[in-house]
């Protein structure tokens, strides 16, 4: 019975690791190169390389230590790098305003 639980737990953790690392890789690829420099967060190629290695390790290597190291890199991206990129890119959540607001305030059609 314990073996079945261990296997299930490992499969769930493996899926979480893979999904989170693939998501981080996609988000890192979608961000602009200059946003990384403006946010002072290494370079886009650095993060793409780290996250691609993480995805490869999670998919092909079943060593818990390496998977945890990749998970830490993924967490750092989500907690530190991505919010800084969103802030620099102007992608921070909309608080108030309408869908017709421009970057410098509301757009009123020249009225």
C-alpha cells in the first residue's frame, strides 16, 4: 500500500514540476529582451537556458535533487523575475480605469 502511495506522490510532484517549469519557460520566452535589462534581471537568454535545462531535467532525468534545483529556479522566476518584468513592461494588473485607457491616462477620442 505504501508503494502505491509513494508512486502516486512522485507522479503528482513530477507533473507539478513539469507544468510549472514549462509555464515559466513559455512566459520567459514571451517577455521582451529589453525588459530583462530594464528590470536588472540577468538576460533573456540566461533565463531561457536555465528554464529549458529545468524542463529537460524534469522530463528526462529522475533525480530528485536535480528536480528540486530546477523547481527552485522556476520559483525564483515566478516570484522575482516575472513581477519585475511585468512592472517594467507595464503589465502590472489594472486597478481601476477602463479598457479605453492609454499609457498616459484615459483616451477620450480628442474631445
